[in-house]
């Protein structure tokens, strides 16, 4: 340590048991609740019932084009009076001062696929999976605040954000919207994102509750798993996110869970959510997810979202007939009004036309993209040398822009989009893969102004290989679009890109591949290339963000929030259960599946825990990520007893500043290791820092379904501190005393 600079810090990553997102004081909360009671009790029963159903806040009629027969009836209706073009709308109850609800799609920014508010643009944030790769709660909070600020400026007061479905299916077309495979990482970051949105007086949901990890058959499949495994995985992510972020609403999912549709599942909504967790907000359905009136309401559903079959139209008659009690209607309305009061949406009214600092928000989106990019391989080719004599850039649409995840979460970025739909009719074009106009080619040219750079679109492998032979360096921008409603059959890159990369790397091994994906992909060419950067869907200034990483202006610091398998044979399900290639359509429009079950045999051992359980080695493990420097670990100390705390010394042994994410994994007796905390530190060359990671108490517990409580058996708990789930650097064990909690926090 004679040449190192020594610093000491305590860095803890824990959810609600040790840290809760900032919120109202108890006094402020009581005042908001009292106000909500007064408002609801001043309403008539009809006015209370009016809050329990939203209708579409936009209309495809505004496009002025013929609509094909598969378009839902809800989207064929004129836009309601007072609506501003959002996914959902609830009219105001002006007599008592309650504002209209404008429910907007979200998570990657203020979303609009292009038809709800034609011509309106917003800051496109990187994929939520990229946000997860930052392992940075503060950045998740900042992302939420940016989304909330823009929503507020556009007049939107409810954001359909907070996607936290765990990545049980790695070919799921919506994984780019979510936060990976680990419940602690996902729960902490989604809670911060939600809290950030609500900091701006905009309500947020958390979704889709629950076991909704694939698009194939999402309306009909029956997710089957035992209670303990569900509590320790998918429900745990929701529980952490809810307690940390305190979302105004929970959105129940399309699918069945244990034989009952999620939006009429009394165990999930009434017993767990509103019972065990004492959740005070309202439960809204996903769009088209309601299958009954009285049973759904009795099970805990508070608000029906837009759908063709309007069950809630019969609510007045059901109350009159005694099928639904008036007191339950009051409770439904109170949960909605109370949530809006708690986020400050009654005093701070969102109105269209507010100011948005596009430049500042775009700059923050770029910084977030850089922080989430993951360097997977580097044989010394990166960062690119400014003295390179020539570079050829190869890749589909790399001259035009960066891919944007499709579906209800799609954002139209500042500057508009390029749609990969030549000759398509206007409606089909809206659903085609879209690219934000941040050209990777132009960004790299700007970053390396003295370097000759040529371009090939990669559509002809032989031509691309010939271009590669003539260049000193090659940068390939590979693309795999993702879209709500569409899963993938496998992990290959589409449009012959794998064969093209192989041909190019064979011609010139000084090749870097930049992956623009929303899921893990196979890399049959991995041994032939010099570098691989996972850039995800990189948002508003993705081209500039990738150029900054490639040239070394910014150093890679992201870590994988999702395992990259070596093959589908390693997974619990070798193929997507129920997958039908003929039924992979954007948003699932017009698709009909027969019901089928999905048995989640992995239980709570999702992702990296499944690899540990089976002994399989992934292509890249959860938590993995390289930097432009190197780090050494030492000085392990641990403390057991009533809690587990681990201290380690991290030293930057390289020649440039870099960021390390030290991860703590703990295994209860007889169980696989679980991520229990992490420390993210930036160090200068030669600098050391002592970090203390307190294992999250929640992750030391196991759920006892028979007793209906969380328990921690006394015993020897194995742990390691490492660079990823597959790279232990320091190992140890500690004896922990027994503990039990009758209820979740």
C-alpha cells in the first residue's frame, strides 16, 4: 500500500428495511389522507363510481387513415372531451375539486408510439434494462424525476411506469422495459424510479402484478409456482419496490396466476398486497385485463382500464342489487383520491404546455446511457486510438440512428424517428421498428475528426468483409429490435448479422461489435472479434454515448443485470412456452391463443441462481462487466450474529480512473447464493477504498409458506464478494442467529 492512496468509505445497498425513498412526513401524510376522505365523502355515489373506470384518452381516428378490423373498438372511438391524448382518461369531478386523470405510458420517458399525440416528442431515456445495468439507485431516482417533469409539463398526472417483471424468459420482447433478473436490484431501482416520478407531483404505477415475463400467450397463460418461491422472487421485487417507492397505483397483469386471472386474484391483491403489505394505493387493471365485475372488485381491483368489454358499466346496477357494497365503492374511490393527494397532484396541477429543457434532459439521457453500457470483451482494441489510419463502420441503420424499444413504452425522441418500414401503410409504419435519429456513424466521425471513416450497411457479408480488409479497425453496430407483443424464437441476431460479423472478423480480427439489444444474444463469432460492447437501446443521444465509450472519453462502468446464456439448453425452458411464430405481432393485436400453463420449475432460482443450481456456465454471468482499468480485492472482514456485514478493500491497479461494482452474494444453509448488496466506487489509478456492504436483511430470510412468515434459520451463511455472480474474489462465511417475522415490512 506504499504507493496507493487509501480512503475509507461505507457503501450500503439495501432496500426499505434500512433506507426508504424520501416521502411525506407522517403529519403531511395524515393531512393528505384527511383531505382525501373529505373529498370522497363529499362525492355522490355516482361520482365515486366515475373514478373506478378509465377510458382511452386518445383515438386512432385522429390519424385520419382507414383502420383494419383487428384494431380494438376502444381505439376507434373519438377522443373524449377533456382528454389530451393518453392511454387512459378519467373525467374530473369538478364539483369537489378533483382533477381529471390523464394516464400516460412510460418507463423510458413520456411514451407515445406515434398515434395518441401525433407530432409530440419527449426525451428518450435508455432502455430500463440499461438503467438496471448502472447498479445506481441515485441515477434511477434522477431518471424518474426527468420522466415526471416532462409528464407534468405535458399535462399528464399518472404515469404507467415501474415495470419490474423479473426476466424469467430471456427471449421476452419486453425485457428492455424491465430491470433484469434479480429481485433486490430490480426492486431497489424501480422504487427509486417511482419515487423520482412522484417527486414531480405525478403519480406512478408499478407493474405488471405479477408473473408476466413473456409476451406469447400473455392474455391466457396460467403461471404456476409455489407460494414460497413466488414470495422470494417476483413478489419480493414488487414488495421492495412498493415499500421503497410508494407508488400511487399497482397495475395487475393479463395472465392467470395459480389458475385465477391476476386482476381477479384475491390472494395476490387482497391477501398479499392490501393485507400483508398494507398497501394504501389503488389497483388498476392492465388494458383489457378485466374478466368480471363483482369478483374482480371483491378480490381487490379498484379501477378498470380501457377495454372493449366494459364490465364496470354494470357497476351501478351491481351496487343497487347488492352485489357490490357502496362501502367498497367508497374504498375504491378513496384509494385513488388518497394516492393523488399524497403525491401532491391536487395542489400541483399538471397542465399541457409546460417548459422542458430539452438540452439538459438530452445530456442527462446520454450520461445515463454511458453509465449503463457494459463492456463484455476487450483484447486491447478499446478505447479506439485517435491515431487509427482508417475505420470502417458497418451495421444496419448505423448511418441513421439507434433502435428504440417498441410498443406502449415507445418514446418519440426529440428530432423524430426513422421507421424501418419501407412501403408500409401508415398504421403498420407506426408499429415498425423505430430508430431515434442519433447516428452512431456521425457520432463516431465527430469524436474522431482526424480519422478517415467509411460506411457499409452490412447487408452483403462479402462486401462488408472486403471493406473490413481495407481498414485498420472495424466497428460493427449490430441490432436486434424488441417490441411488446413479440418474443424471439432464439438468441441469434436477425437479418444475417451473425454470419456477417463472422465474415468481417475473419477478414479483420481488429473488430469491435457494439450490440444494440434489449435482451441477451448469442455470439457465435465471439472468439474472432477484439471487443464487444453491450449498448442496449441507448436513447436520445445513443450514438454520442457509444462514441464516448468507444473512444475512451467516457469509461465503461455498467454491469449485466441479466445473465447471457451460452445456449438455450442451459435454461429452465429450452423454448418460449407457448411460442407460435405466426402469432408474434406488435402489441399482440388480433392474436388469439388457447390457454396453456407455464410451470416455473426454477422457483426462486432465477437467472444466476439457476446457473449455480445446475452447475452450467453462462456466456456472461449476471453482474459481469469490464472496465478500462483493473481492480484488486483484499482485506476481507465480516461480522455475523443478528446481521451480516462485510468489509473489503478495493484497489485500482490500472493506469486510468475507473468504476468498480463490488457485489455481495450470500447463501442461506442449503440455498443458492443471492445478491444481498453492492458497493459502486470510482477510483483513480493506485487509489484504494475500504467498503462496507451490509447484507440486506430481507435477502437473508426465506419464506415459510406453512407458517405464513419470513424466517432466518440459525446457521452458517456462505458469502462471497465478487465482480459478478460468476467471479468470486473474496469468500467467507458467518454464523447468523435465528430470526422470524410474521409479516413483510
